């Protein structure tokens, strides 16, 4: 039967291949001039295809609606993803944290093998073609069903008749890659509502001179916690970065997954433990040893071994201790303040960098309206969803692409004659 897939990102390409393997005649529609524009950017151009963790751990890394993905992940898991790409002639390798990359380190190679597979599966690909309207009709059972999709190509609209329509149009992040969220409006016009879309895995902004002065500084092996009204929203260990606008890096992106729009309005306090391996007592002993070696130095010149140079001024300012005070006259109480500052370096977060810089979108089509075993809409027969447009999102590490492969595979496989 005829299947139309809209969106040639990872989810759409996988859905088209899967539907074609199922014996369907498949048309893949993409508004860009080529497929996989966002996929090309993934993993800093190297494409972190998936994660080699045990399958159960996939769910631990999904932040929103992990249970919905149960069927999809078990039907097409991370091992199946690796096997799929290897079978297409793309060797892969596993790096730190189980991240799987193409051996060539080129995301373009991932796109190349997908295109080759689409061609060999006789998928008809139409680029520079945008889906602009979905046509539904009432079936004899009184249920709405898909009857076609209007597409615009060279300013001309035409109707593609199809009973099976797979939408894989992505979220709203990095809109220049094509994921502009316009499909959510089209869906709303036929009564399919999406949950509010928000940027996630996104750098955070902080309006403070102290942060700007530290730009370029990267902190490794620190603990970052995020609080809203004194309630803990996130805590994690790893690496972060100070930038001209605020904070970024893996830890910060992870933290953003747990921060909602309302949290930004209420105010977010980020707290860095600069010495997570040391207790306050251990840290005090360490500082005492450093002070002992620098007895006659000014306080500001005694912290070189303890802190990166770009942080010294900011930390001293927070302690309120005179930077010119001689180390041998620093009191026990002042040392205590220094220890507490190093274990709880506070930053006020004012917002995030928005969809333009967000790796993914949180929100999208409500999973309550999708059958998790088939990805078919519960309201409209023949309408399927795949990838980031569904209200699921995950941490970095290859998990978001795994969502695209798994949901794409299941939606394609579910398109068959009844
Ligand atoms: C910089 C960056 C790096 C990333 N790195 C990784 C990584 O290494 N590993 C990982 O797991 N995840 C990564 N991600 C996330 C991952 O890229 C996305 O989760 C994934 O691309 C989502 O796939 P998708 O197919 O659902 O949507 P998309 O990739 O967004 O594709 C949607 C496609 O639909 C098309 N489209 C939209 N509307 C229409 C329409 N009306 N008509 C026709 N076509 C339409 C768009 O042009 C687009 O090509 C990264 C994201 C970014 C931005």
C-alpha cells in the first residue's frame, strides 16, 4: 500500500526504510533541499548514533515519558541500531560513556548509507517539498482517518493521496535545519494538540559580570546542583564551561532537561561544588597545608593550587575576605567561609539560550494520544508519529537519536494492509 512519510531527518528516513521493507510503496517528503540537515550537525559533526548501554539503561536516560518508549526500545533497541548501520556498511566504534559513533567520525557517512538504503528500497524522495495540510475523512466506523496530505513544491500545491501518513517533522530546536515546528499548527487545525514545546539540553544564561569575567574557563570533576525555591531539581557530576552569556557544557545541558519555563520565572540557583571529592574537614586541612606554604603571601596569591586562576577573584569576592590580607592572619572562621564557598559556589540563572541553541525540544504530541506499540494516533486512523515531535526527550549520549531510530522503525513496520 502507499505510505507517505513527512520529514527526512533520522526518524523519517528510518520510518521510510522500515515501511518499504514491509512491502509498501513509500514517498518521503522533505522541505529542505536534502535529507538529514540536523543529523549532519549531531555529535559535533561525528554523530553519536546511539549508546551501547544495557537496554534497561536506555529508559533511565529518557527524561520525559520513558514508559511510552518501552515497546519501541524493545522492538528496535540500541544493539539493533548498531547492527542496522553495520549491515549498511557503516562500521561503528564505542567511546567514553558508551557513546557509539561511526568509525570514520563523519556524520555525513551516516546520512550517505541511509540515502543508499532509501534508494535501494525504492523510496521515492521529494525534496524542496513542504507538507502544508493534512486531509482526513470520516471512516464507515465513524472514526476519522487519513486520506491525504497537501504538499507545496515550487509554490504549487498538490495532493498526495495516502491512507498511511507518518509524520517525523522534529521539534522546534535549531529551526534553521528545518525543524521549525510548523507541523504542530497543521495538526492543531485537525484537532491533534501538542504539549507546550520548550528548549531542552540548552545552555543557561546568567547576567553577571563575575560570570563574564570567567568566560572560556572549563571546570572538570565538579558537582552541579540546580535549585528552584530551595527545592533540588538536578544534581550531577562532570564538566561545565563558563561562556560570554553564562554557563554551558555537558553538566549544564543535563541540568536544563529538568528545568521548566516556570522555573526560570521563579528563579534558578545553580550551585557548584568545586571540590566534590573532599569533605569540609578534608578541604580545610588541604587549605591549611597550602596556607602553611604561603604564610607571608597575600590571600589572593595563595589560592593558585586550589583554583583555576580565572576563578580566584570571583571566589575571593564571595568570601568577603580582603584579598590583600596576609595568609598568616586569616582566621579559622574565614577559612570556614572559604571552604563553604568552594563547596557551594552560587550562580543565579536568568534564562536559557532558546530554541536556536537547544539540542532538543521538550514537549510535542502528547503520548496519551499515541499507541505505543504502533506509533499510530489514537484519534486519527492511519496517522503515525516518529522522533522528536513526540513528547519524549532524553539526555545526551546518543539517546535522542535512539528514540528517532526506534520510533521510526516501529511506525514504518506498523504500516500494513489490514
Ligand atoms: C547540534 C545538535 C547536536 C546533536 N547531537 C546529537 C547526538 O550526537 N546524538 C543524539 O542522539 N542526538 C543528537 N541531537 C538530537 C538529534 O539530532 C534529534 O533528536 C534528532 O535529529 C531528531 O530527529 P527527527 O527525525 O525526529 O527530527 P529532525 O532531525 O529535526 O528532522 C525533521 C525533518 O522534518 C522536516 N520537516 C519539518 N516540517 C516539515 C514539513 N511541513 N514538510 C516537510 N518536511 C518537514 C525538517 O526539514 C527536518 O529535515 C543533536 C541535536 C543538535 C541540534
